[in-house]
């Protein structure tokens, strides 16, 4: 289990998760309707949530990489 975490906590993987998450959140924001009374589209919401999940995962992996660096 720790070996899998070490593979995911490498710098390129963490950076890819962060960048992909930022792209998805930005795409969701751009695709949202500008009119405030328009109902939100489900796809846009899922896209934004997926972006936030990837961003939070990259933060978790960054912290885990810090803990694993002393091994």
C-alpha cells in the first residue's frame, strides 16, 4: 500500500493532478450560464466537482510526499 502511495506522490503526478484539476474547474466556470436565474447544468457541475476533487487529491499527495521524503 505504501509503495502505491509513493508512486502517486511523485512530483510529476502531483503536478499533473493540480494542473488537470485547475483546467477542469476553469472549464466548468467558463461553461456555466452567465445568467443568474438560469438553472445550473448537471454536466458543468460534475466537471467543476471533478476539478476540485483532483485539486484536493494533489494537495493530499503533496503532503504525503513531504512525509515520505524522510524514508
